C-alpha cells in the first residue's frame, strides 16, 4: 500500500528531479510520507454524528469522508486530523497534500476550508497554515512550510478546519511529506 501511495505522491508532487526514473521517484516519495494518508485513518472531531466513509472511484484509493457542515465563526471546532508517524527535524520542509471537493454549497459559491495547518500537539500550536477554496471536482491541494523545531513521532498533526460555511465537503487522502533540510 505504501508503495502505491509513494508512486502517486511522486507523480503528483513535482519536487522530485524531472530526470529521475519513476521507480526512483516512488522510492524517494515513500521515504517522505510520514503519516497514514488513507481516509479510514483520518480522525474527525467536533461533529455530533461521525461522518461516514463513502466509496468514490473519482478519488485516489476510492474512499472519501463526506462531512455536512452548518458554518460557524469558530470554523476550527469541526475538522479532521492525521498525526505524523515519524520524527521531524527543525528546518525540514513539510508538505501537506490533500484531496478534497465541495459537494454542496450555498448559491453555487466555492467550497471553503477555513484553515489547513501543521500543528504541534497535545497543546495545539500552529506551525504553518493556509485557507482553501474548493471546486466541485476532486483536486489535490497542497501547502508547504518548515518545522520550527525538532518533533517526535506523533507530536505533529495535519489539521483541516472545515466548518467555515454551510456546505457539504468530501475529504480524500491527506498526505504529510517530509522533504528534509533545504539545500545549502
């Protein structure tokens, strides 16, 4: 499974050298994935009823989490998280890449994720963040930043804060990739 994840990450994310063979890109990407990106591994929070995992052949690995939202000023109270499974070093370039789409919105507006962030835990502290507007089609979105200090495995999460509008969103796989230290 990780081999397939790595191949897709290598093909979608363009950080690998263009001259590198696809097999080498896949092996390199496998080393970079530091979480379990599969939809069943996502942890939803803040909802009265847990969202159901749905089969959807339109998204990578064929599963999505459908999340109906009411919209709230405190949009961070509803979301999904995925923890790191490997340690991260200070200065490492981290990429969060995730599949998402807006299924229903008000008046045809774009879907909105109030914030996607890399956060330290158990006391939540944001390392880097970005809001996103979503289309109705499946798309992989990404953001990048650097680790501000060393972190043990499990002490970082990628968090998607979802409740920024009355909408229905679908979330597919969420990848956390560690590209290591920047070149000098």
